[in-house]
C-alpha cells in the first residue's frame, strides 16, 4: 500500500481499496507469493495463519504499515491460489485474541467452515461488451424494468437421480448449472432483469443471505468467484440484467467475522443504543468512521465493477435512516440536534450513490425504504439521498390488503387502490411483490386470493394486470408467476411440477399471462416512457365504488400510444359498461385477463369499439364494452372514428364459469 492509498483510505475515498486490502497474488523480487493487508488499529500483533503453515501463529507475523491508521501487511512467498487463511489477532485491549476471516476476502470456505481462500478474480474472460454498451439506455427511468426476484438456493435443485448406478442427493445447483436454465426461463417470461437475494458470503442459510460475513466474496454454496462471473456474463449475453441485494445496514455477531474485530468495536458503534439491532441480533455499521464507509462503498463498487452487476438493491434503508428504528424508549439516542434522524447514515448513503454514479455510470441503486423519508430518489445536490428507485412498500401493503378482501367488501376499500396515485410520482418507484410477502405464514400469492379455485386465479390475474398498468417498475418473486400454493421455503426447490400438471392447467395459464404482460410492457411505450412523470398517468374513473371498477390511461409523449386499463374487482360480468375515452376513434382489446388462454371464462371484446359523442367521465366521447368478472382489460385506439357506437356482443362467451355477486 502506497502513502496515497493510505491517505485515501483515511479519507474514506479509496474506491478500489479491495485491490490493496485482503490477499493478492503478486511477485516480489522475482518471487511469486501472496500479499496480505488488513485494517486493525486496535491490534498489538497479527499473524497470518492457514493450512500452509499448520495454522501456526508464530510463522508468518504481519508488520504495521501505518501506525495511526492501523494497517498491517505481510508478503508470504510461494503461496498458491486456493490456500486457506485467517488473521490471528492479539488486541492491545482486554487481553483479547481471536482468529478472524479476512473482511476483504474474495472467497470463503463452504459453511460450516469459514476460512478465507486466496483467490484471483481476474481469470474470467468477459463476453458481455454489447450488454454493457447498451446498459445505460436499458436502465433509464423511461425504460421498462421488469424484475424477477430469485433466491438461488431454492429456485431449482438438482433432484435425486441415478447417475452411472450412483444416487445423487438433492443439492444446490451451481452458478454454471443455473445460468442457462435461469436465463432461458426469464427470457421466456419476458422479464428484463433478475434480482438475486444476497449471494455475498453468509454463514446461516436461514438468514437468506441478509446476515453477511463476506462483503467481497460470492457464496461458495454455488461455486467459485469465476463461476459467479460466468453466471452474470451468461445472463448478460442473453440480454438479461443482474441486480444484487446488498446489505450495508447491519452485520451478524459471528465471532469469526467483523464483530469486535480487533478487540474494539471497529466496524460497529460501541454504544449498543446505536450499534445494535436487538430484534435482529445484529450490529450496526459505524457510518461515522471513514474507514468503515470506505469498506462498504468499495464493496458496492466491487460488485458493479468486477462482477459486472447492473445495480444494487440496498436492504433495510429505513433502519439506517432513523436512530429509533425498532428501539424501545431508553434504548435509543438522538442526533446532535436532538432529532431521530441518523445523520451519519444519511451522509453515507449520499456518498455511496454519488460514488456509484461517478465510478460506474449506467448502473442503478434501489432503496428498500418503507418510511416517508423525502427525496429518496432525488439528486444529492438538492438534498436527496440519490437512489435511482425506491420500493413502493405502501402500494404493496394497500393492494395485498385489498385483494385479500372478499369482493363483496371491496367497495368500502376503494381507497386502497386510489391512495397510491396521490404520491406515485414523488419518487421513482418499483412495485414489489417480494419474498417478504410469501413467508412467515403470510401465504403464497395465490393463497392470499379469496374465492374458489377459479376465482383465486382470476383475482391474481386481475391484480397482476393492474400492477403492470400502475406507474412504477415491476418486481415479482419466483413462484408468483405460476401460482405456487406453498409458502416459499428457502430449503426447498419451487414446485415446478405444477407448471405441467395435466389435471390442473391454471398454473401454466397464469405463467402464460405473466409472459404476455411482460411482452406488452416491453413493446408499448405508454407503459414506460413517462413512468416517473405525472403526465404518464390519468384517471378515467376511480369513483365507481359500487361496482369496484377502476379505469385509467397510461400515456407516452405520442398520444397514439395511449393505453386504457379497466379493472373489475368483482366476480360480476358487466355488459354494456360505458367508459369515457381520451380520444375519438375505434378501440380494440389488446389484453384481457379473462381470456381462455389464461384460464378465464372467455368473456372478450372481440368486436371493434367505436367511440360515440356521449360525454362520460369527464370525456366528450365514450365507448361501450363488456367487463368480464375479476379481470383487467387493456384497450388501445387504432383508427379514427367510423360508423356509430355499438353495444358489444362478446364473440367468446361460451363456458362462462358461474359467479357469485
């Protein structure tokens, strides 16, 4: 480490710090070996221990590189890649001693073992140049962003099977095995991106990756660092972006990792009222310490730069913004002005986003932020936090509550649908139906829906249709695309057998509906061109409470692109429903969730719907159409007005399932 490296680290602005900290193969005076560097200002002695020296604490001592900063270094000759190692730390405080993994390690042992591994992450030859070149345009605010959220450990397993007479037990698939299967499936569904639950190394499967011990290491559960680079590269070559859940909000108390690293509270706040989340059993990073901020920001840039990740979804941002988050009275502190805002965390988030956009333009950051903190997705120079997008948790809670009501009661809960449009353009939102909504006895998406089998699937299709029409980017957790009955279980593969069950086609039909929604989303400019602008949306009627029907427009700068959405959230078909339209002309149906192709009753608007000069719903012209039960219908104008208005006669009404009003 040069003096300039040390200076930048001390300032918290060494954004390639991982190139100097940790274990790096290098040649010194013609001798190949590995250089080690670690930050531990509270240590009085450190040595590198590993399988190469029988874990001896006396063989390879480190020397202090910078006394004030507390950076230690050493070079070990003839050390091969793949060597296991840790740091044996002896503290200057309390006679504390511990063997710690490398905070900057590029690879770690498979749990339950936890040693760091010497690795070279520059071995992969990237082939995704075309994707990287086109990425900024594909991730603009006016581009379609449809995200398939995936937990790699449970998306698909290698089932038990016989190979050459041997039995292979149920196991995780590797990064290389997952890449072609996941890419093919996501392309079929029409999603633009996958978002991975954390693959940064973690010890406990049940944390789903959200309690991280290796901020620079892809988990060894699915293979090596190069295997993960292959995974990302393959998806990029198939035209699929890769987003990564990243967790700078807290870290676990595991003794081999960051906690009490050098006999002091080095990475965490010393005051438990500020430095501990008791309900989560984790520590909070000390955002006021420049070296800790540097550790985290360099980690974010590391994944974007070295693994070509296209964006980071930053977990639990709300827990960072408030000093009293999940804390009881007497177990919290205030900021210097007596407020509850965590000013050091706010400064960290702003620095993070500024660094991401400056260092790797074209990438994005997404905040999982559940409060009303203002300007989360606005530039830092006007006081914002600087994120690209924010999860719309309010929309998610309101709509899931609404959809779980029996349709007969929905008329008194219309506000659940309409309220989100009061703030829909205050931030750049992602609409999330994530893993958090299908665990802990909350029920799977299909089980949340009321009614019999037919109505459950009809409800879910109507909901998805409304979601894809609502302003905001889309996110759906795996299994929701085909209506898995069981709650998500991180230990088990998805129930893939449901997709092709001959006795129950509903799952395949729902899958087909999601495919068609995504196709429409990517081909109709009105659904993305003004996605973050108020001009991109207009209500037609949000007051038809008695029928539980809403209707709205989605618009682009070109008026001819306008789409009209009508959602009927009751199981009552409505013939001759009058709808005010924004333009005169002939309208036709571009998508109907009640189509038999999707498992619906087949109550369609097959005939042209010419507008007539009948003022309705604040429009000077209107049309008549049929609203199927529990459905979303999408219309588009394709010609100027001809002829006269006609009452629609559905061409495909045979076999309508009986419904209950």
